[in-house]
C-alpha cells in the first residue's frame, strides 16, 4: 500500500498466498492522504477504530496510535503487519471493543463498520474522551456510508459532513460539540427467547453491539435449535458462537456437557458468556476469542456445532467456512461429529464430503440444511 509515510507490505490474517483479497482498500488510502495533505496534527493521542487489517495503524505507527477493534483476526493481522514493517513492539497500543478506551482522544479515525449498532456503541463509549479540539475523520466505501451513518456521528459527537467520493470511497468530517446531550448507550441489548425452541425456550439472550441478529432469534439458529444433537456429557464446541444461544441450549439440556464457546469477535464472546450466565446454567463452560479451533488440542472434542459466516466484510468467500471445517476435523476425536447449518445454496455438503469422506442430511427446509459429518 502506498501512503505518505511509506509503502508497507500488508496481508490479512491468517496469511494465505492464494487469497487475492487485499488488506486495505481505497477508503484507507483516502483517509491517509487526507491526513497528510491537510497536515492534521498527530502529536496527541491518535485513536483508530475499526482498522480492518491494521493498514491505518501500520502507516501511522510513528505517531504511536491506539487501535480499537472487535476482530481477533484483525488484531493478529495488525501484529504481523507491524512486525513486517519493522515497528518496535509497543509502538501501537492494541485494544479491543471490550477494553476501556483512552481517557483523552485528540485525533479519532473511524473505519465505518458494517454494523450500525457497533458504530453507535463505539461512538458512545468514546464520546467522553473527545474534546472540542479533537479531529474526527471517518472513512469507508460509498456503499458503506448511509444517511443513518452520518446521523449517528451527528447525534453522538456533533455537526457532520462528508467529502466528495474518490475511487468509490468517502470521508466523514465531524466537529465535536462537548455540550451535546448524548443518548444513553442501549447496548448490550437483552431479550427473551420464544417458546417451542427446545431447552432454551423462554431463556435470556444478551447481545453486545455488532453481534448478528441483535434483537431477535434469527431463523437459521431457530431451525438449528430444533435439530441439535444430545450433548450427553461430551466436550462440545459452539464454533462461531455469536451470542451463545446454541451452546447455552446444549448446556441447558445436559449440565454434564463441557461447552467451549469460540468466536473471533470480542463482542460475540462477551455476549455468549453473558447469555450463558443469564440463564443460570450449572455446567462447565469456557469462552475463547480466537481463530476458530486454533489452539484446541487435536482429538480433544466430541461434538462441534457450527453456523459459518460466508462474508468477510463486503466480500463473499467460503474461506472462513473451510478453515472452520478443517479445524473441526483436526480437533474432533475419532467418531466425533461436526454439525453444520447453512443456506441450501452454499453447498457445504460437498466440502464436508471432501474433508471428512461423508456428509449426512439431518434436516432441511426451503432455506436451510443441517448437515452432519463424522470423523472416521
């Protein structure tokens, strides 16, 4: 990536030479160019929110910025990109969306997230640290910035305007108003599960901002809950756990089951833990932020339950699903099972047969399929 501060070599995480998706886009370049051309002072506390693969903080590393991200993968990519660029350890402070933010922010750079809820939550959390002299600049591709995006900046921080589009990217300029009366942060959001969905019926869900289907049970998970296997005291993984409804349902059905909740989103794992505790489950559970089942010992798991995503930001890809399936096969004991729910058109049965040598249809409806693969 060419920037006013050099040309760092950047990759996504995990690094894959076959992956043609870049670790930056035109909106990152536009923001960095603006900072240089307008000579924005970067000698105070610079905070970068939502830096997807570390492109922004790697370029600005000499100014010792703070990165705030919801993504474990983005954080790992940032570490790798900083090391590749020869940045000294500790020059960039890496925080998650669950960590307390800096007490004072002099420059706030926001890479607009896909989730409007996550943007709302983060702006409300950061607002107390913003002062009248804070430079606030957002960035994103034109298709990612909507009227609702600008309204959030305006409602939480102050008067907001946008730039002209360049290479289908746009900047957001916000002038902080310390006297603005801000709304209360509505996150996390708590709701009650409907009846007729098994052991979790009538239970409580806690959703932190940015987690899929924040205010209701999505139809795919609802269908999956009707067809979950029995935990039977086994070690079970809720892989890509989201708000943890699936793993909590297994634990409610069998308190002897050991459930590991895993997601690459810090918001998701915090939601899963809060959901589990809110339902008073008496079993054993572990909550882990990570890259799928990396770090889980081989042959140590009896059952993996998975609803894999098929988007990476705006790109449609099956790379995440393939890594999840591969990781599940390694982590499962012989005879262990991977249960997957997905949209019918995604063809997961083909991938499972290629990897496991088998795939059985457990249930289906016009939109979804539940598949089972057994490690031989």
